[in-house]
């Protein structure tokens, strides 16, 4: 999960910096802010509070997200929840005033008003009579007094509760007993409560928590859910577990004859829903995570291939040592009877070793099969969380897996194409394809295919008249089927000739010991 977040953040920040003066910059900036907050919440949910604080500090120093008030507000509130009020004060000061000669990190007036208000609410917990103007004057005066002292970056004090930092870090805003700083100005009359402000850049923490926890629970899942486990076991029956026949992602992107994927999916409505999902504001996130799932598939396949190769190499070494031991035993035998007895024991040992090798290969193949099944289950859950059409949770139904593999093939081609031509041309291409799909869907809806005829319609024919029996009556003679010599030959009994013998049964073919399962590297049905 950490690798996915870091890769996405690096890629998105680079893309946003290249488009800093374009109309898409604001949308990309908000998406990067949301991803930074989800990254910090990911560590917080795992109880890695120090890493979460570092993630917030990295977000504040980000060249794209560092100027957005949401980042600083979430940073300060998290420090306050962890009981680090001094760190929260430093965060507010860095965002609103700046330190060490640097200007304020947040320049937008609306975000600054929100930050000043939340800063005041935190300080009023110890000084209820404190006013906003008094707080602003105190911060300005304290910063002016601390400026000549110099010192390090305030962001370095995030990771401890000690209060022995440099002088400019100890702004006396939290001590009502000291008689200095803000506490000297608390006698002013507080202004009326400011009106409710529209928080355009403040993202709901509940929404971030919900999404982060959902992805975290999926990524941390170690076993297949019980219902899916039972479904796989029912499918296996008495046979050995096998890897899924339809993995979601293939090594290379498919070559689509129809860019809309209507022919691949076999459903215009499904193709239109996928197209609209990729054009949504979170469509870029869907493609990024699909690329991460494709990478995860490649790594898993490589791991299984290496495990099979390692097993075969170890078995070869053991086989070589045992053959050398057998040769020494045969060399010590002098008489023919002793040689015959030694040879018999050696053959028994070889057969036992062959059975042991087969058991080890079989066990490893079963482990690989369940590992790939767990990977499939996790991918299905993640794509369900992303609201990709066609995914409604884990399943083992063969037809559904085949359809989901086609959907992922379309997504694979989509993120491969976007990486080649860029987001803007790809979105324009998706918009043109959406118009075509909408026209085709409207045409199919207006002219539905005719329903098939009922099964009894083809047999509605007048019944033939009943035949008149009798050989010598006035009725017509009885009708006989036409003569067919082949049918007569087939109906002739084979008197005196026994049936042909059944084909001989041969013993099952046992492959040579040097050939590994799965075609020489096994589990690696893909070559990445």
C-alpha cells in the first residue's frame, strides 16, 4: 500500500508541475491533496503515528499541495488530536505567517480565514476571552522577536513531545500563567462570532477515513473469505487446486480492433458505463490503481516462477548426491548376489525419492494456486471499491471471471494508451467514443431485436390422417420406409463373430524428473 501511494504521488506531482499554468492544474492539485491526506490516514489507521506525522509534513512541503489550506488544517488538527499543541501552533504559524524569513505558506484569503478561526478555537481552550485580533498581534510580535534568533525548520519538531527545541520554536502561546505573549491581551472585548464560511478546500475527514479504511482492510487481508474459500473447494471437488483460468490482467495490453471495446465486452451498455467511469473526476485514480494491480500480478507471477525453479534446482542437487551415494554402494558390492541385493535396495530408494519429489511439486503447485486465488480476490475487492462496472465483490463463477478479465483488458489498454499519449488527448478520445456508444445504445434501444419464435410454432402442422389397417380391405396399402442399404447393413446381426477387442491400456506417462511442472517454470504462465 505504501508503494502504491508513493508511486502515485510522485507521478501526479510531476504531471501537475508540468501543467502549472493550465486549466487542469486546480483539479490535479485537489486530487493530489486528497491523496496526501489518504496517505497520512493510511499510516494513522495502522497505528504508525510517527509515519503519519511525517506524511503530513511531506504534504506541507509538497510544491503542489503545500499552498492549500486543507493540508495545513488537517496537519494541525492531527497534531492537536495527538496531544501536541505546540506542534499544532507551529503548523498554524508556518501556514499563516511564515518562519525563518519565509512567507506564509497559504496565500488564499478564504483558506487563511479558516485557519485563523481554527487556530483561535484551539487557543481559546486555555484562554476563552482571547480575540482574533489579539491572537494575530501576538503571533506577529512573537515572530518579530524570534526572527533575529535564527534556527532550524519548524517541521523538524513533529516527531517528539520534548520542548527543548531552538528559541524561535517556543512561542509562548500556550501558557496562560506566564504573563507574557497572548495572555497580556485577553482583557479585550471579544468580537461577535464570525459568520459561517464556505469551506471549498476542506475535505471531509469522515470520507477520507472511510475510503482509507476500506482500502486498508482489503490490502491487509491475508486469507480468502470463508464463502469464497468454500466456493473454490466446491469447484475443485476431488481434483487438485489449479490457478484461476482467467486472470484479470495479462502481461501485454490487448490489441482492440474496436477502441470502444464494444466487440470485446459484447455489451454496448457496459462499454458506455466503463467509458463514463474513466471520464469521471476519479477516473485517473482508477487507471493508476489498475496499473498498480497489473504490476502486482507481474510480481506474483515472477515470485511463483522463481519458487518453482528453486525447487527444481534443489531436487536436482539432492538427486545428484543420491546417485553418487548409489554408485559408491554398488562399488562396495563384490559378489553377484550382493550386487543384486544392493541394486534392489537402490531401485526402492529411487522410487521413494521420486514419490517424495512428486509430493513436493504437488504441494508447491497447490500453494501457488491458492496464492493466485487470493490475488484474484484482492483485485476483485479493490475494483469493487473503485466502483468499476462489472465488479460486485469476489466471485468464482467462470462466466463472471471471463467477463471481468475482458473488462480489465479494456482498462489495461486504457492506462497503457494514456501513458503513451497523455491525459488530455486520452480524455478527448474517450469523449468521442462515448458519443458513438450513446448513439449505438439509443439505436439498439429504439429498435430491439425481434423475440425468437415459440418452440411449438414450428410444429403447428396438420396431423396426417390415421392409416387404415388391413391387407385385403378397401383401404390403401400400408406404407413402408424407403429402402436404405446402409441401414440394412447396420441392422444385420453379426452372428458367429465376437465383438472387436477393446484398445490396450497403457500405463500412465511419467514425465522425466528433470522437467519442472507448468511447462518449465510453472505458475509463470506469463513472461513479464
